[in-house]
């Protein structure tokens, strides 16, 4: 396919479906790289060296977080929480907690997931060795977009992310003519699919998670992709096509291709549900540049060192689309669209038919600060 770049005009909408850059997300990893946020603050982030373990999973019964190796304990963190590993010091692991704070844990207390060996997407890619981070956007007191009946975007995101994780951890056949996914052996289960918020984890997945934490999970484990599941807000026009939008990381190679393939497959998934949609100027693939720095406007994408996308499915605030989101059939269709797009990204050299150019953006995405974020504690 031929890659086409099409200019995209984007209005300054407040998209609570995409996370903002907040003070609590300005935590450093090691070694740090300094950058400037749209608010004029500095933040630091980087991927850890390949020699470090990738992720530390808190085992049954919880584990203690420490301020320093062999230092004073800070708290007992909830079992099932996944902590990205930033560095090691003897038997101690430097980790990032879910509120993007740096702390330490004893390696002997944790279930350690080693950092993956990166593969190049394309023919011959071994799905059984692949690692993917599935990020359910928002969580806890950060509901994301509110529905007209009080439903929360964060709950829709989590259910869709769960469904995507389940697809990734089982093998399938895909009829590429129809998009139908069935049990089979053509596409094996991937080696690891880890969620930033998990219904089987703390608070059934309903907790806040900082942007630096979400990106650090992908960077630390050497993920092949970071997929952030969202839904949108703020319709202002009638559309003939489904109003999905897929934002790609501006500086990470492959992110635009990943976005274009997911966009095509979401169109395939959503199109049968309606012939007319409410939406906005934001449609298809997109990337937003901060007007001051020229870097990614979205903190999650700016912090990612792996191919990363923020996926905005449909509009939570639109009554018709909200009712669709409340059906398991539509949420499964959303998850299947993302799954097919990811499989095409990993196992082929295909590029979607349209990749829109990055555009300068100056605005407020409307997400609250995580300054009051609380790391889930073990009961």
C-alpha cells in the first residue's frame, strides 16, 4: 500500500478521553532526559537499560514498598499490582508505583517478568515471544468522559481492555475478508499481555494510574506495542463514517503504521452498527504536536519508547453511541478491531491507507491532576 499523508484540521476540544500532562506525572526514571510540558514544567523519562528486569508483580499477600534499599517501609502495596522496574541494586529493585513515584522493593518478594527481546514487526514475527501493554484509560476518581446517564468512560475502557487482553492470550484464525475471528492456530497467543489496570487486580481495576507509570510499564518490559484504550467526548457534527480516532506517538518509529492499521480495523468493526454518526473533526489517524516544544502533546505518547497509540473509539457523551458502548456486542467489536490491527502490525509489512500529518495543538484535554493519587494498599 502507498502511505498517504493528509493534513488534518483539529479544533481545540477538551478531550477527557486522552490523559493530560499533570504535575504528578513528572517523575524521573534513570537515566533522565529532561523535556518541557505545555505548562512550562519539566518532566523526565527514559527506558531502563536492557540488563534490568522488566516488571515486578506483587504476589499474593502484598509486598512492602521502601523509600530506599533496606530503608524504611512506605506501605504494603496490593497484590496483583504490576510495577515497572527502573534499575537494580543488589537484591533490591527500583520501581515506579502506580502514582508515578519511584520506590524500592525486595526482589525476593516479587514475581519478576524479564525484559523482552525486541523483534522487528513483519513476516516471520513470533507472536509467542511478543509482549504488549494494554492500558485502560483513566480510572479511580478520574472517570474520563461522563455519559448522559451517568455512565463512566473509565469503566467502558476497562471492559474493552479486558476483552483485548483475552484475545491476545488465546490463539485464533482471522477471516481477513470479513474480519471474523474464530478459535484456531494461525495466530498464536502472544507471550505476555499486561494491563495497567486489571479487573483481576487491585480495586477490580478501578484505581488511578499516572502517565509516567503507564508508559514505564511498556518501556521497562520492552513491549512491542502500547495500546491505550479510550472513548471520546464533544460531538459537533454529523458524520457518515464511524467517528474513531487513533493518536500515534510522534517520535517512535512504527507508531503511525500501528495507528493506521487499527484505524482501518476499527472502521470495519464499527461500520455495521450505524449509517450515520455524531462526531467531530478528529477522525482517523492523528498526532498532536505541542506548539511550544514541537514534541508530542500527550504525555503518555511523549513518554513512550515503544510504538504507542491512544485509541478513541466512540463518543461516550453521545446518547446513541453511549447505548452502543453499554452492549457487550459493541465492546467486543471494539476489542476485535484493535486486535486485528495489532496482528497486522506485528506480522505483516502493511500500512493503512491513510496516515494524517501531525498538527500543532494548543489546548486542555481536561484530565484532573493525579496529585491526590493513592497507590492501592493490601487490605
